[in-house]
């Protein structure tokens, strides 16, 4: 029997792409746009000046492919450190078996629900997957959740495995759901906020149609996930990750009770310290301003969080140390959402939050500090591949930028659709954004690069600038889920232990479907009098 084709390692694929990009710097002429600094939502942004493209001397890349990897590590250092800190913190938590026991309790609960006629018809697992995906899609649509999904992979992949699915379903539930929401953005400040600001449009205008688009895209993502999940449930060997998922299955929940389930003095000490900290925050920050889109809402969040934690933590600590540790995990997730929406947290603050969670978990479980450090280092070692891949992938855009061909690619693409009519212009802008996103996955960076020029292009062909923003929004979101230049995607796949080649083959039909649907959703904006368009 013929041997199976061996899929290259993700490192090999990324290295090959960097080499190809270096070759392109010898073929594609160098060119640059002039740039200026403008204020967008109170922040300075360096943007392209329309009609300023000019040729510059070529800078072909040779040995620079090796410095590109170094610079890629520098440019993505925040994500790399974030992954390592998340891995170390969760390794401490996983050593307590608290998440395993929480998953086991959750599965027992769903089995009881499954006995009821209503849930038998619909399926409890289908409801669970749907609710989780709606939640993460909203996170992506409202505050642009992206890097934050890295912290949830280590929760949802084991959950998916325990539910009888595979690691892919775990990634679909949180990472893909969040990025579909990111693409169908309602208030996403990193795409809609910046793009509309650069287009001189009313902030977050066109909300009604974007909400409709979000509903359509999220429904497609849920349907795709449920179809694949149920297929794997019926026959686990139909999963293309069946063999590789042995890593997760070997660590699947054991139904034996750990001998150290009762809370100790250290558990109550951690409970008291965190309660005191939350009371301090409730007094120091009684009112929190939550920014959603262009609207600011005030709420007494910390007093509410402190009150709920004091009651829930006390009850959980009385039951078992594992219940208390799960309460710490829940508190961490709540603080993450509040920090991002209310205080502008990014990966630095979020990494610190999870590190604090890991340390608090260790002390609550009476783990000696020296052992805690060893566990943290073991977690970093276990997740090192994911962190290294992110740095290597960062070298792709470095090569293209140093070779001075990014602006040439953008200029050439825009010229191809200059005389193609309204439909052709919209489709052309949409294709450009999708293709450009393969090498520049950062939404804010791509907005500064393309929106000023595309806004004037929209005026020339007689279409609304809002359509250009929507094309950018879709183009920025869909291909994020397949481009190897995305540090977040590569990081998530690394944590889930899914080879990039396998992921690309699996997700490509879904991405293609989203791209087609995205184009169909753009067409009504040309013909219908939609609010904001």
C-alpha cells in the first residue's frame, strides 16, 4: 500500500513562505507611498497619502531572511511572552486537576439534561456549543477579541475532547467564533473605529446593516461547527486530528477522586486576600466606564464583582479546594472582560492577570513556591513550540517590508480595479483586502495603509465610503483564520497542537464560503438605501 503523504511541520511551512517572500523582493519593483500622521479617536496614526506612490530603489533580500526571523521575534514579543505566561499559569492550575473535575461535573450535568425530552431532540452539546460560540462572536464583534482567545484554547480543547469531539472543535468554539465576530464587527474599535475615523465617517455608523451581517456570519459559523462536531461524535476516526489528539485524550479526565479535595488553611488565606483586594478595588473604583463602540456606559462593576466573589468563593471553599480554584478561574475571566472594556487592557495586563491566577491557584492548593516555579517552567516548556512559531511567522511581513514591496503590491492591486464599474470596484477592493490580509493580518496597520487611498477611490467611482469600510472589515477578518502571518492563529494552533497544514486544508472551504457570503453581503450596499451607507 502506498505510504501516506507526510505533511510538513509548521516550522518548515513558515520558513518556506519567508524564502518565497525573499525571492519576490528580487522580482517585484520597490515602491513606497508617502505618509502623514493624523489623529483618529484621540490617537496618532501614520496613514498613506493618496496618489503619493513612487518607485524606490529595490532592496532584494538574501541573508536577511535570518535577521527577519530575529526581527519577527522582536515584533511579536508581546504575543510570545503572553503565550509562555499563559502556558505556565495554566500548567500550575492543571496540576491541581481542578479544570478536569470541573469538566467532569459539567459533563455529568449535561448527561442529566439529556434525559429530558426537549434536550434529547435538540442535543445538550449542540446548545452548549451554540451558546459558547455566540458569546465569543459577540466578544469579537464588540471589543475586537483576538489575542485573548489564546488564553481560552487550553480550556476549550480539553472540554471538546471530553465531550467526544476533537481539538478542532475546541478551536472552532472560541478562536473561530471570536474571529467571525471580529469580521462581522458591530463596534470593533480596531477595525470599524479606525477605518471610519480615517474615512471621515460618523463613528460606528451603519450599525443596523453590520448587525445583520454579524447574524448571518455567526449563524454560518455555528452551523459549520455543529456539522463537523456531530460528524466526529458519530465516528471519532473521521477527525483528521484523531491520531494527533492522543496527546489530549491521554490527559482526559479520570473519574477517580483526588485525595486532596478538602480546602485547607491556605485556601481560606487566598480567599481572604482576594476578597480584601476586591473590596479595595470596589472602594477605589466604585464606578467603571465601559466603552462599547462610540457609547460609554457607567456601572458599579467592582462592588458587584466583590460581592459575588465573596459569596461564591466562600461557598466554593467550603465544598472543596477544586471548587474554589474554579471560582478563581471564573473571576479571572470576568476581570479580563472588565479590564478590556473598562480600562483598555491589552496582552500585557491580561498576561499578568493569568500569572496572578496561577500563583493564587498554587497557594490555594498548598503548593510550595519552589515547586510552583518548576511547574510554571514545565508549562512554558510544553508550550514553547507555539511561542516559537509565532516569532518565525512574524518574519514574513518583515521580509516584505524590508524589501519595500508591500506598497508596490497594494498600488498594483488598486490599479487593476480602477475602471471596473461599481460592482467591480467593490469586488476589487474586497479581494485586495482579503489578499493583503494574508501578509498584514493587523487590522489597525492595514487600515492605516489602505483606507485613506481606498476612501478617495470610493469617491472617484461613486460609491459610499461606508462600503469601503465594510469591504475592509470582511477582508480583514476572514483570512485572519488561515494566514500563517497571523501570530494569534499560529499561537492558537500551537497550543491546540494542530499542524498548520492540516488546519489550512480543513478550514479553507469554510473561509471560501465566508468570502463568497461577504461579497453577497456587500452587493445590497450598492443598490439599497441603507442607513449609514
